C-alpha cells in the first residue's frame, strides 16, 4: 500500500541509475541513517554503543570487504583475519613512526598497505580456484599472524607483542582513540567511516569493475571470452577487499579495543567474518550488515536474555544454551533462506509491494 | 513466507528490542556488588571452573559466616567469557555499572582480555587486578595507577626459575655453559619471560634456546625431537597454556627428557593439565604463587560452613584444594581485603572502584592477617604502595607426584632490583607511546 513505485516517473538516466530508485527506499535509508547518527548516540548507554554497536559496525566493514572478494568476485578467502591484522599493525607503525599524522590518513595508508599485501596473496588466485584458493588464503592468515609475532619491529619491540593505540583526535580535539575518548565519539567516528566506505563499495560494485567481478564469479571462462582480463580483475578484488579489511582491522585495534595482540585476528576471526557473509547473503552490502548483526548481536542477546526475564541460571549453563540456540538458528536460517538474510529482506520488500493483496 | 509471518517477525523483533532497553534485574540496595569474569565453558574450562568455584566459595563464606564485609553483604555476579577476548570485553562492559556503586575491581583471567581492558579501566576508574598474568610492567603504579599485579609477574617467574636452577646446581657460578631451553606458547603471554631470560643468560653465561609452540600447541613432536635428541639441554622451562601443557609433558616423556628438570610457570601447573598426562607427569615441576593442597584453615571453614550445608560452588568437596581453586580463593582474599580497606576508610557501605584503588594502593596483607583469614601459607604476604603494585613477587617450586602437587621449596624471591629497573623502563616506554604523565607518589 505504502511501498509502491507506481506514479514515480524517472525523467533522466541519472534518476534511473540511482542506487535506490524507489522513493520509499530512499526515505527508509535516510531514516536508518538518522537513527544511527542521531537517535542511537542520544538514547544508548555506553554499554550499547561501545560493546555492541562498535564491534557490529567494524565487523560489518570487514564483512563488506570479504563480500567484495567472495560474494562479488567469487574468490573464497579465509585470510580476512590476517588482513585485518595487517591493517592494525600498519596503523600502529604509522601512528608511532609519524606521531602527528591524522587518524584518517593513518587509516587510509594502513588500508593501502593491506591492499598491497592482499595483491601479493591474490596472485595465486589466477591458478588456484575454489576450495584450493581457500587453503592458499588460509596460509596467508597463518603467515601474517606468525610474522607479526615473530618480528619485534612490528610491535616496536614490545616484550609481549601487544600493540596499543596512542590517543588521536579526529576533528578539533575530539579524541577517538585512547583511554579518554568518549564512546559516543568513537561510535560516530566508526559509523562515519563505515557509512562512507559502504557507499563507495555499493557504487563500485555497480560500476564496470563490479560487473567484471560478477562476470568472473558467475563463469570465469565466459568472462574471459568476452574480454575480461582475469589477473587484473581478480587482483583488483583482492586489493579492494584487503583495503576494507585493513581499515576494519585498524579500527578494531585503535577505536574498539585500544590494545590488541595478533591472536585477536586469528583464524577464528576469519571464520566469523566468513559466516557473517554466508548468513547475511553473498554479494550484498546489506547482507554484510545483517550478517554482522546476526553474528555479533545474537550471542549477546542470548546470553543476556535469561537475566532480563529474571531467571537465575548459572553462567555456564547460559553459555551452553547460547551455543545451542545460536547453532540451531544458523541452521534454521540457512534452511529457510539459503541465500542469506539479504535475500529474506528482498523477499519482504517484494511482498510489501503487493500488500495487502499478496498472492 | 507470507506477510503474516513478516508481521509476527517484526513484532517479535520489537518485543526483543524493548527487552534490551529495559534495565537489568534489581539488586539488593545496600550490598557490595562484585562482578567476576570467569570461564566455566570453552576450551580452557577445566582450569577456569576450579578458579571460579574457589572465588565464589570464599565470597559466600564471608557472606554466610560474617554477614559480608564489615556488615555489608556481598553480591557476586559471574559472567562467562569462555576465555574469549570479545566476550570478555562485553562481560566487563555489561557488569561494570551494576550494583549501587558498580564493579569495584575486575580480574579478567586472560592476557587477551587484560590488554583489551587496559585503556577502559583508566577511563572507568576500576582497578584491574591481574594475579600472575598480564603486563609485568603494570607493577609500576606511577604509570599504571589502575593496574595491580600481585603476587607475581612473568618476569619475576623467569628469574625465580633460574634462581631455583642455580640452587640445584650449587650456585649461580655453575650456570656457565649450561643449556636451558624455553618452550613457550607463541603469543603475548608466552613471550613475556624472553627478555628477562636473555638478560639472565648474558649475566650468568648460560645458553638460552627458544622453542615457540604455535597455538593451541597440540603438535610438538618436532620441537621435542630437537630438544631431546639434538640440543639435550640441562633444563627446560615452559610457558604453556591449556592443552599445550599436557602435550609437552607427554612429548618430554617420549624423548625421555627427565621430568625433574622440566619446570613450568604457574599456568603450566594446573591439576587439570597433569591428569591427562598421566604417569608421564610424575616428577614434573612447576612454579606456584600460591600454596598447594587442601589443608589450609580456610578450606576447613569453607567445607564446614558451605559444603556441609550444600552451599558449595564446586560439584563436590574433592575439587577443593586444586591449584586453580586455591588461586580463586587467593584472588577473592586480595579483593575482599581491598574492599575492607576501602570500607574502613570511606564508611561501611558499598564502595566504588576509585575507593578500592585507594585501598589497593595501601594493601597490606601480612602474616598476622593471613593467619586471621585462615590462609597462612596459602600465599605470601602482600604489601603494596602507590608506586609498587606488585609486592615482593615471590613464588615457590612444586612437584607433581602423580596425584597432587607437593611443595618442594620455600618462597623464592626474584631479583627485584634488576626487575624493578626493567619494569620502570618498559612502563616508561608505554607511557611515552600513550602520552601518559606519571602520577606523583609520595
């Protein structure tokens, strides 16, 4: 009834090619952004902003990164954690080598460095496909973590191998890292960066580069025959994906935890992000956010739920129940909608158009 | 899926959100809240459960026997981290504001969580107590006002281990030319002793060889072949964790390395790690910063007051006296003594983290006090000051006899003069990086 494109006429190609051609969608996105930027910081507690929203946003960014590589370009990767670690350690080295450097530049350069590392590990992708590529990227995961553990230079020779973010300001003297940064500032900073990068990525996957990626994903031989060069296309996907993962890693180390050891980016992190895009939906920016929400928020919800209902259950039992319910829900969603939550969202929209007379 | 289902879904989501926003359950108004981060699940649960039981038992003992501290009841809430850093941070953030005055102190029980909380505790003014783990340079109270590391640090542990070896060999002079190997968990935790050992090797002329073991440490065949067949060291030290410990001991037995010359740090000395190694573990030695066994006065009281009335936390009395259990009791004593110190100063009502930090800066658990608690010998007296957040840092050597740990040395004091300079240097480097101005301590 309300969600209908009837009567909306497009008078230009620009209007026709907009990301959100339907007016209601635009309103919806603006409303979400308004809620995210204005309402959530105003009404949420520090616990909500700092421990739920912040990891959700940063991991969503990493999931977008992996989605570019796996969802759009079809290259299965298990190296996300390694690339996030690269971003975190690059950011740390940059911030300590050049103490005056602005945090945005630090993030940009650490992303660029990670992109370079990503290209390096992407080279075998020309010859290796599918599960074998996953194993090759798994090697990058282990190699990178080993490297940061092994060479003291990366941690400025700290005896424990832990890096710690120096206090840095974003605009004026508003701190976004370090002990005295407010959670609201951290949240808004991360939100701005994630929003910006998500928008850029959305446009990128709609451009010729994105179409090349999808062509390679759908059938690489066909893509080659119509004139898409394999190596540059795949390497572009690796570079851009690593760029996003690197920034996510830097944000994780600097803005979220403040201090981090390489083990924070171990193979479990890679799997976590891979599960996000599988559950959220491969080849969808929206899916990255939905998947991140599912993986990050649901366990927290499950472990808190008994408390809210006033049930006095021992913590170990809660943990076990949490794992069981979480596992069951993953299976449930994959059976109900194998294409992920993003597809569910799309179906909902299609149904809404027909509402109240669905067929 | 039809629209009806979507509607139900939306309503369910809305109800869920409404629940999320509502405040957590109401606490009793005038009780002291204690938030405890434990790992009763996850891959390391066998070591985490006895700690949590010991901690809870001592808190419950104070509640049942004395009615709390200075008449203020204690209200313990646990949060399960599963030894996972993300979950640990979430737990800390969830618990820190609970109760009338918030969490009075946090004991994260994990190096990863400790590092993730270092910045946060400063902003939240909640003391971070890391007993025998975490940052060794946290002992410098001028730079880490909210970090407390009693009773021992890894660097101190490394020094004590070498000290013990020198005693076995008949003095530091005999260490020259000896071969000592370090088998360590390749992580922030495992790398902590390296600098100290390298300094000691240079000083005393022994050869140090490093053997990193990648997480989780199930595969150590090649490491132990090198140790047992090629290097043949005089002593092996181990900074291991979880399943790595039992694996190392079994591999040491496989290459026939004498277990008597195999010394683990305290985290390689849990009962839960020895039992799976079976007979291979007999003779293996481990440092402990707490007494071993179940014969302390406090154990008797816990059995009498709690377990006799079915109020114990552990499944059975058999769990009492495990090393990890004793550590839990020890941590609870340190915390409750600090709480009492804060209440004596600020009044007998729930105290804040800042007040507990004040008390921890002046914490003094001497022999007489330990005796009064019933923990004489359970751990070494602890005396802290504004600048010294460690105390003497002593530990003792124990040996596994196949069924339990036996104490085989007195408390050994590390070379605090040398270590103190190293703590200062490392803390100063941290302060420079983070732009921290050291606080004045008079």
